[in-house]
C-alpha cells in the first residue's frame, strides 16, 4: 500500500478528512449533513448564493433536512457553505452532486459536471478522492471527469482516486434516509473503489462495491428505467381497463395478492421528479451512439409522456357530460408536486396538465400545501387558492393530481360538483361516489 493511500485511509477512519460537497440540493445537503454529523469538517459549495447564506445562517431549504440540524452543525463548525470553488485543493475528498438535466432534444446536459470538474482541476493535487454522484450515462466518469482532472503529472488511480456512486434519494420517504439507503460504489481502479467505499462506510450502513464506474453508472439507470417502464405498463393497462369498463385499481389490488412474481405499480397523470422522466434518456442516448435502439425506453417515454393529455381528455369528457366545454370551465387542481407529501415540483405532471388546460381556455385554480404559486408560460402566474368549501363548489370540476396525505378527501368530494381522481385517493370515501371518476 502506498504511503499516499495509507494516509488518506487513516484520515478518513479518524474522521480528520476534510470533505467538499459540490451542489447543495436534494442530494448534496443531506449528504453533507450526514458527514458533518459523523464528525467530518464539511464545506458545501453552490453557485446559488441564497442557499449558501441560508446554510450559514443555520437554515435548511430541503424538506428532509431539519433546520435545527443544520444550525447545530454550523454552530459546531462542522458544516459551512460557500459560493466559490477556491480552496478545493485543501479537501481530502470532493463529492459532486450537481444537476444533470436533459436538453429539449432529450440529449444529456452534463454542463454542470463539466463546470464543476473544471473548477476542481485548477487546484487538483495528489492524494485527493473525487466522487461523482450526479446521474449520467455510462462512461461519463472515465471519459469526461477523469479526462478533465488528469494532467501530465496527475493520473487517476495512481495519483488521485476517482469513483462514481449513484445518488439514491427519495424525497419525503420517512423510512429510508441517506444513512440507511444502501450505497453503490464503483471506482476507476480497485484502490479507488476501496478508498471511496471506506469514506461512505463512515456514514452509511451498507455499501455495495462494483467493478467499475461504468457498472455503477449503469445501476442507477437500470433502477429508474425499471420504474419508468413498469409505470408505463400500468398506465397502458389503465387505458385498456377504461376501454373494457373495468376498475384498474381493483385489478392492481387483486394482482398484488400474489406473493411472488408480481410487484404493484400504479397509474397516474404522468411521471415527475428529476429521475424517472430523465434518467432512462441518458441510457437511450448512450446506446444510440452505439447504434442500438432502446425500444422499451422509447415506448415507455411515449406512454408516460402522453398521460397528461389523457387526463385532459378525461376532464373534457366529464365536462361535456355536464354540457360544458373546457374553454371557460373552472378547473381546480388538487395537489401539484410530482409526488405526495413533498415540496418537489420538478417535472410535475400537474404542470403539464395545467398548461394543456390553459391552452384550451380553462379558468385554472389549484391548491397544494407545499407550492405557493405556479408560473405557466403564456398563461401567467397562478397563486394558490384555499381548499375551501366555497372554492370547491365554484369549480366545474376538481382534479386530484397529487395525493397528499394531509387532504381530507371526503371533504373534497362532498363539496365538489364532480371529481377526477388520478391517484385513487378517494378509495376510502363512502359518500358521493357518483361524483367521482378515476383514471
């Protein structure tokens, strides 16, 4: 074992390693807090100065991270934040947790990764550990990150350690947090994997190592492609059940009684968040460069992407049955985040549904306890309405998009003229069944 590796391993085991986390969002801040709570000195870096100021003031902008915890760690001088990359050479380990969106063409946009690695390279030194957590296509760590960090004097796997470890964050999940969600780690070399795995084992219960960065990158894409394809399947089954006059929720509940060979997925108004709608396209794009068509991914994207239009079609049909048109109809949306009980509205299908309704002349209102306002292009800003008896009664139709557990669905049904339930949220409501239609 080289002296360089031995020194870094000792600093990690003794909790003396200084850690930099680039990106203070849904992934970076919880991870930074875990390391700081374990006794490491952690510096969060983010170009958003409002996040930096908030963290240094002991405040949290991430729902799953209590502000009191941030304040405690800042006070102990275990956690700090800054908007500058200056001083990256002082860190023993740097973890990159920046966004990886898609371009309008559905091609990967890794510009944030490129920008971060470019900044790191300015002060890169021997003995550092660099870990990429941002979701991306297989080969990014070796082809992009390693290429940006290597110089004539520094070589990955010899002079510095490089690894990929996919983020696994489920906002709002009360059971699985950062520390008890198993972590996958793949390094550029066995030494890289060993060092990175040791770092994560200081704060995470289970660490699973794989043979390469490419394998770790592929694991993340498989996880979310699996979900996207199965959601698309059940969305198509819901359309089939509509044609057949069968309750899809009853079908799913019955199938779920089988104790083997079946895992229940549920239909809905579309898929949202920063992972499921985007990650499969990273894999699809990479395979196109290898002259291979990822047909399941493309079909799943088509089906899931069309679900907001299906919802609008159902709304139109329900209004027509009351001799009303979408144009001029008062439509109230209940729940606008991409999943229940979180404030995360990224890629939310509710926004797509509202855009389509707005284009057709609907008069929109909404309620969501986590979202104070929504900006719709060519429609304007819509501010949250109260979920009141008056507002429900004044709407021509109420559409449940996100099934927050804080909602009293019996109250919603009782005071609404008609309800389109896209999440089976009203399954336990006894009265007013004639008002309800389900996706």
